[in-house]
């Protein structure tokens, strides 16, 4: 039986240091918004390995270059809501390519299937897990790079862009609910202005809930022929794939008992090489396994309100005592505390 959040497709591994991501609109937007706020262009590009010529041609970028650009742009823009503004700008000023193609979908559910195919292009630093439930779906936001400082900014960009996109696709703002893994900020008005009032803080993980009515809301420019043609075109034109941390998360979802040695063997590398590559991503195999288990525990206990017995069965844990200890270690809360939140 598939675990909650099972990936819909598999893709080749992307090297974080290799220019393998077609993210020109993403990078252009970051630079344009930062400079519009008074940032010096040279400072924003400094240390990223990205040059003017890269931003005027259809060149690929490495995930690490993109992450460095995100941090510089946020730093030198000097405004608290930079991430929100950049996310909106990504939609309003760069509404072309795959983003436009997604708008030909029948509804949001179909658009999300397209997104899963082109995640590395549209959202190079943030990946997604999708968990179905009777009322709709839960979308978790994950750090594609493993553990990078740029994730905080990039994830808020994604949230802002998601709101702007759904408004453009449906002609109205959908009632999305955002759950943040940090405390309520003092500048809450900026969150409410860009994301609405369905905001929840101090969550054990970062996720968005979408109800069935929103998932089925018809898109204004639904065109099945243009959607099929566009997806076919971009599948040939754009490099797709996943970074190692996400590759491991996906593998653990398929096989909850997977160990680092078996994974290294499947990748045809030594365990030491796997450990070294994960160190470059600032994470470990065990930490990524905990990420997956934390997501699944939150979904089963906090969102679906399942019993300990049902949740343990879904997580392939036979002993309830071990299950309670594991949930406490993954989330900082007991199963009962998760259900009562």
C-alpha cells in the first residue's frame, strides 16, 4: 500500500552544484524586485556565480546559485515583505512558459499534477508533498536542498505566488489555509495582506490545506488541447529532476524500512560517498527519514485524527510504545497532543 504523500513520478537526480535548472524567470524576478527596492545589482549577484549574460540568455543555473541569489536579493532589498512581493511578481511579471501552461488545466487538481512534473523549473528551492484526505488535500512544503537558509524566503515566495496564481486562474482568491512552522510574527499584517487570514503558526511542519471546492473550481482559460501541447513541448525543452534530499524522501515513502546502505547500493555509490554528498546539503540520511516520518505522523494524527493503532499501522510500526516515542521525537509532541491541536 502506498504511503501518504507518495510521489506521482520519478525523475533523475540533480547535482546541486551543476547548472541544470532552467530557472531564468525565477532569477530575473528576484533581481528585478530587489533592484526596484533600491538594491545594488552587483551586490545581489555577488558570490552567486551568476552574471549579466546569464540573465539575458536561456541558460541553466545550479540550485546553489539560485539559493545564493535568493539570500542576497532578500538581504539587499531591505524590506520585510520581499518574499511576498517576489512571489507575486513571479506570477504577474513572468506569467509565461510553464506557469501559463498550467492555466490551461481544467482545475487546480489537474494544475498540481502538471506542477509535479516541472517543480524544479517553477520552484527550484521548494518541493511539495501531496496528501489526500476526504475534505481535500494537504500540500507540504519541503526544502529541496536538504537544509538551506534560503528555504525560509523561497517558501514564502511560493505561498505568495500560489495565492496570485489561483486568483489568476479562477478569477477569485481561493480559501487556502497556511500552516507555518514558526511563531506568529509581529508584522502579521503583511502576512494577512498577501496570504489572507487563514493563517496558523507553531505548526510541527509547513503545509497548506486546500478544500475540495477549491480543487474543483473551474479555470477561466481551461483548454485541454493547449495543455497537452504545452506539457509535451516543455517536457522536451526543460531539464527535470529531483535533488538528492528529495530523492531520499521519495524513496523512504515507498519503503519505510529503507536504510542508508541499501540506498547507496541502489545509487551505485558507497555509503561514505552518500554521507559526503548529504553533508554538502547540510543534512543526514536519518534527518531526512525523520522529515518524512514527521510529515506522515502530522497528517495521520493532527489532520486526519486517526487513533494510535491506525496511525502506527500506516507507518509500519508494530509496537505502540515505540510509536509514541517516535512521534514525540519527530514532532516534539505526543500523539494525543497532536490530535488535540
